[in-house]
């Protein structure tokens, strides 16, 4: 308040001084131009000049603000356009992640190339169109990207490969993927697509070579990768034309997860060696395997070995007798005892095997042994029991299949 009063007093004093000067001598000013003449006092001329100056400044500011309106309007509209493009892009990418291909394609195609903040928008739009089965639309988008040259070429090629894979045209997809450079084929997405093509075309050896890299890139997909790995190794180890030594080397380099007890991969190798009659190699791998695991495939394979190779397995089989739950170990030892001429021990093992497993092959072997000992009645009883068990199992199986058919029909 004190400062205001001070300013007020100073203003009054200045006004008094100016009024005194005006009253003392108002001065004289005359302006003449082309017949026009203006006569006034000095103070009025100064006031008029000041008013004109203030008017000019105000006019200039008015004109500047008026001319700035279209630019501001363009900025506002552009901001709205950018926000709309971003919303469409976010919506499209979210739909792509959710695998709603129709929404993803529609939203991403609406993002104009001048608005797109990423070169991936048209890539995702093309993949979404391919997943929906709109291959022509996907091809147009990919061709346009190649012509523009803004999107890296290897990304366009990967998208083309995925569109071919969606149509199950795996040969074309493989041709594109193998046409990438070494560094581009080493990309995680390219590795996974190559593995998927190899699995779909049953190129098992190629798939085995890719699985290690794919597992490193995609740890969350371990369940799928393990299935690929299991099927690939099983198929390769079942190949008849591959050398036996190569099969054994491939088995030894297989991951430990595939070497667990009752492994399908191990069973494939053993069945292949039995079909080839590779007895020496089969004996060698069975001795190694039976030290750690009493697989069903291993114990069944013992029954196929000739007498010269089977005798060396007796030592590694005996530790598994106490853990024999289905009679397979006793059956293997019975076969060895027969080959070695230990008749009484063979009969006892066949009897124990049938008691544990109740399998027809064990019933047949024990009844054969009983007949060799002259016990026809007991052998016939064993055969009848086994036959009744087979009939019962067959009737149960038929009833189960009939129930499934009725459920499907209902």
C-alpha cells in the first residue's frame, strides 16, 4: 500500500509539472503537405504521435495473430492425426499379439505410411492377412514394401516365408529362408521358422541341427521343442539306410532328457538294431544301458539276441531282479539260462515272469518248458488261463471302442 501511494504521489507530481509546462508555453507545430496544412500545439502533436504509434503496434499484433491461426489449426489437426495413428497402431499390434488376425490387419492397414512410427506396421499387417488366408492382400503389402525400400529386405522375406507357411507351402518357405544371408539365418525368428519348416517336412536331421539354437532363443517353448527333439531323434534312429555306427554316435550325442528310463528314442534305436540283426553292436549298447536303466525295450531285446551274445548280459541283468515288476527281467534271465543249458533255472524264471507279467509270450514259454518236462496237464492249464485272459482283454477293448463310437455319434 505504501508503494502504491508513493507511485501515486510521483505520478501527481509529474502531471503537475507537465501541466505547468503546458500552461506556461504550449508551443506551435505546423504540418503542410500538398495543400494540406495542420496547425496544433506541441503537446497535442506529441499525444497524437503517441496514439498513432500505439495503434500501429496493436494493428501489427492483430495481423500476426490472425495469420498464425491456420498454422495453429494445422498443428492441432496434425496432433489429432498422430494420436489417431498411434491408437490404430497400438490396437493393431495388440490384436496381432492376441492372434485376432482380422482386427490386426484392419487396424494396421489404416496406419498410413507417413504416419507409421515403425517399419514393422506393414510387416504385421501382411502377416495378419496371411494368417487370415488373404494371401493376395499379403502379397500386395509385401510387394509394396519391397518397392518402397523403407523396410529391411530380410524382414520382408521372413514375412513372405510365414505367409507361405500359413498356406502349408513349405518348399517355397524353405527356399526363401535358405536364401537369407548367414547372419540373417542366425536370427532367432529365422531359426525358429527353419525349425518349423523342417518339422513339417520331416527333415529330421536338419531339425536336430537347429533345435539347440531354438531352445536357447525360446526357453518358454521347451515343451514344444522337446516334442520336436523326441520325434526327430526317434525318426533318425529308426532309419534303415543310415549306418549302425552313425546311429550309435547320434544316440550318444542326444540330450540327457531323451535318455531317461523307457525312452522312446532308445526304444527306436534298439528296434532298428534288432531288425538289422546288428547283434554285436546291440550287445554292446545293452550292456552299457543296463548298468543304469532296466528299460522295457532293453529287456525285450535280450530275448532276440543269439546265444553267443546273450551270455554276457547275465551279470548286468541280475541287479534288476528285485525291481522287476512286470516279469521282463526274469524272462530275459530265463532266455539266458536256456541258452546256457540251465534248464531248471530257466523254468523257475519263466514261471516267475508269467506270475509277474501275465503276458501271453511268458505263458507260451513256461508251458513249453512244462511240456519239455512232461507236465502236459499243467502246461494246458497255463495255456487256457492265458487264452481266457486274451479273450477278456479283447472283449473289454471292443466294449471300450463301441462306447467311444456311441459317444461320438451322440
